[in-house]
């Protein structure tokens, strides 16, 4: 005689493994498109006409790029649906890597300027 196994989904939360719906995909696409349009507007109209300095433009580009990276990682790489511990460990690791790269670039520039090699 064979045993029958009945699988139920009562123990699973509905939002736990919720995937992207078509509506959410189009919403994220619209947000990414809007951010890209803002970047192009700044690059092709604001900066050439002198309405904003290049330093401020670079800071805005960096912030908008980080925002786009967040949306891509969160929704299309499904990090938003992972547990908080995994999200924090990946985020903190990424922040430290970027921090150390910036420190190395700063130190590398310092050594090149103040200790010329022969």
C-alpha cells in the first residue's frame, strides 16, 4: 500500500515568496525610465547651459545611479523578498567595499602627489 502525502500551504505566509507581478514590473520599469530621463535631462540641457555646476551634477548622477542600482537589485535580483539578515549582510558588505575602494583611491592619489617615484 502506498501512503498519500498531502501538501498544504497553510504554514507559508502569502507575501513571503511573492514574485513580481506584471503591474509591479511595469512600475519598476517606469521608475527606472524616469530616473534615466532625469539623468539625460541634466546631462544634455542643465549642465551645458550652466544651470548647475559639474560638482553638483556629479553628486546627483551618483545618487541617481545608486537609486537605480537599488531598484535593480531589490526587484529584478529578488533581494527585496529575502530575509532581513541577508539584506543587511549584503548591504553592509557592499558599503564597506565601496568605502575601502574610495580610501585606496584617496591614498593612491596622496602617494602619487607627495612621494614621487624616481
